[in-house]
C-alpha cells in the first residue's frame, strides 16, 4: 500500500473503501507526521488530535451505504474559517479566545461529505500579506506564500491531503505555485463565505489546496452551491465536477502576454517551455492581452480591496490598533483615505474589464499565464499578488498547476482561468494539462 502521507483525497477514500487502511489509521499517521515535521515547517495553529481521532472512529463505524464521497479524508482548515469548538484567531492576538460556536458552511459541508477536520492551518494576519511563521517546505529560506500559508505548505509536505484556503488577492494560487501543489479559486459566489472572516466583501473567495486536479474537484463538489446565509451566494446549478475532471479533448489556450512580460526572465522562459509541452501534446495556443492592460486590472483590484478592507476593519482597528501587524495596519489606515469617487471609478473599470475578459474567453477555453512572477522569494514577503489578484477582482475561476522547477529548484506554477461558473470545463482542461505536464514530486526534505 502507498505510504499514508502520499495518499491524496481520492486515493484515501479508495484505500479506506478497500480496507487497506481506516480513517483512524490515516488520521493517526498524519498526526504523527505533523508531530515529526511541524516544528520546522510551522504550518499548523492547532492540530485537533482527540476530536479528529474521535470523528475518524465514527466514520469507520458507519455502514458502507452511509459513507460520503470524502469518507475519512483528513482536511486542514485555514484559520479564518470557523470550526465549532476551536478559536478562529486569524493571526490576531485579541482573537485568541474567540471560539466558534458552529462550523462555517464550508466546513459543515465537508463534514457532511465524510471528511475529518484535522485542525487549523496558519494564515497571515487577517489573510493579508504580513509574513507568516510558516516555512516553505522546498526551502526554509523562502516564503510559502500567503495568506493560505499553512494550507499550501502542509499539503506539499504531505502532512494532510487537502486544505481549505481563501483568496482576496492571490492567497490560494500563490501558495499553490510556491509549494508545488494545486490551488483552485472558484467563481465568486460559487462557494459560501458564511462563517469566514472577511477581508474585502466583493473579492473574498474560499478555495482549496490539493495535490491533484481530481482531488480539487472532489472538494469543490462537496462545498459548492447556494447558501441562504451568504447574500453573495449564487443559485447557479452545481455540475458534477468529478466527472468533468478527466482529460478530454486538448484545450484551446490564450496566453496573456501582458502578464508574461511582467514575469522574471527564468520564470518566463520556463513558462514558454511548459506552453511548448502543452502545444506538443495537442493544445491550441493563441496569444492575446487585455485591451485596458495589466496595470488597469492591478490598479482597480488594489483600490477596491483597500477601500473594502478599511470598511471591514474600521471599528476593530480603532480598539486594537497595536495588535495589528504592520502591513495590514498601514493597508487599512491608508484604505480609509480612499475617496468614494475613486472606489466608484474602480468599480466602473471593473465592469469594463469583465467585458474584456469575456471577449478574450470567447476565443478560447482558458486564459493561461504564470501563476506568479517567479518562484518563492525570501520569507520577509509573501510574494507578488499581481498575477492572481486581477482574477479575484473579476470573480473568475482560476486554477494553478505545478509546471516544473526554477533554475534554483523551486516550484513554478501555470495558471488557467475560465469563464464565470465554468469550473467544470476549467477542471477538464486542468486535468488534461496536468497529465501533459507530468507529476510534481514532494519536497526533497519531506520524502519518505
């Protein structure tokens, strides 16, 4: 049997179903692995050992006809999502005793599908960009990215097969790229935000970190769908994402040159190599750019996010200013100076940019660009969000796939972007690209 830490979501369900392991055995093995490796990695706020083992035992006692599609799968939860009985600290000292009374909608849906909540993973403070304590498992002297730092690092280091993240700037896709895993940010409104601490209401997206596209599809199938507790939640039908996440016909790709031109030279060269491999495997590749240009996307995102973050935090920062980390404190305080006319202009530009994105997507199946400007930088930053933030602004579904290693042996990511509520087709294209690009190994220091 495959070593427990190497089991992905689908593999874990299959192994438990075949009787090769049990939910309790899998949870216990991962807890032991975390205890061996997390002193250096620092990906977890809390591992809920006793309750996770008890939940796994209950799963094992269920008859087969009552088992869900995520039966027995351990999941890490970013520490801005409420989990009943655990604090939602968000990296903020005054929240240390803020214990959630109930699960957020996403966690409740994961449990209903049979998952076991293993614990809370590290987030940057309030899911912004102040550096986290978490290290990059490929190189401890590099950032794991943020704000879903612990989620990305723990999945890459084989501490857990999957974890929840969130993205307002680039906080799912960038950690995915820097840690060599799969990051999926669904369409805005596809996944409920109820019970998740906000940063910017109109841009916040729950998402997932996994090690395969089909695992991302399994999680999305469990958590997607309308939630009356979230006013932004969409009533759009939820397709069978797992059935869609199979390699089909080669996709039609449109490379966004206005972003590629902003990438570091080595990253741009290796991106072109990955595109060449996809073309050789049969993909159709076209080149294009946003008529308004990348700076318009990046600028509009910055204004909307900053103004909304200032509104979210206005009262809290007045009471606890000294408890705020330096970068989010400056971001919120400067956001309070954004004029209403500037915010409205940014929203008008946002609508125009959405029309431009729709016109580009009418020419292809997916937009494609590097996930980030380069590999993971030094740990005094969480990296450049300008390659991911524009698609948070537009609310479009995006997925990051590992595309190879940089010159210094760090993971690089390739980002695919689809039309709104087009996750099924996006997952199909991603599964095809995943097969064409080949698997990503585990980080050297975390191999068996």
